[in-house]
C-alpha cells in the first residue's frame, strides 16, 4: 500500500501535554511521525514534523489535527509532500561565527552556501550585549551538508575570507575528519 506524507508546522504558547496530545491524534489517525523538530522561544514553541500513512490515514490527520490545534489555540500549516528522504549526511560539517551584530551577516553567510548548493540542515543564532563594550554581538552556528563534488578545503578558505570581510571570527569543523583527542564511542 502506498505511503503518503504530510508536513505539519505548529506555533503557539508552550504548555504541558501539547506534544502528547499531538502524538495521540497522529496515532489515532493511524499515521506515524517520521521526523520532528521542536524549539522553545521564551513562552512560545514551534514544532515541525513529517507524518506518514496511507492516503486515507493522511486524510484523517488533515481532518483531526486542525480541530486539535484550534482547541489548543495553536497556529498551524499542513502540506502534503511527495517523498521524504533522509538528508544526505555523507559530508557534514559545522560552521560557527561570532562578532559584533550587523545587518546582513546572516544573509551573506547563507548566500555563500546557497551559491555552492550546500544544504543548511540546522541553524541557531543568538544576540547578546558584550559585557566589556556594551555593543550588541551575535553568535551563529550552522550544520551544513556539502555536495560531494565540492572541495572542503577551498570552501573553508573562501568562508574564512568572507568572515574576515564581515569582521567576524569563525571556524569550520569537518565532521568526516575525526579529532584524535575526541573520545568516540558507538551506541
């Protein structure tokens, strides 16, 4: 039987039991949660998940979930998708940079990766006051998946040049290269 998938994005005030109610409703629709990401922002939260089931199960989810979200006072969007595949994590690396906050920093760095067809699979950014200077600073972290034909050393050199032009400091950690001091254990 053919599997269908639905991407569900939710935003609202964080309260105890919301995830449990959502998981129960997804299960009652006879769907499975394939992947999900949640973040808490102060008193608010966001959740994005992809669920899978038969065509009739996905249709049930499309009917059951909006009623639940309305009852819980949550904003939501849903979109059917063709086929969810795990991301190609063959060449994964972390990018971190920080410095004085300025307009256009994130745009410049994300544009750099877009030009190279790299996928940003995770992104985290925060701003804070520098205790010494009192200026607004920022720190940003990306997890990036690089196309197999891209030269990592060249990319790192170009990225460091971009960081210098933006007056920020940063680093690239290639997840394929193991740190000899890293204690690696498997699960």
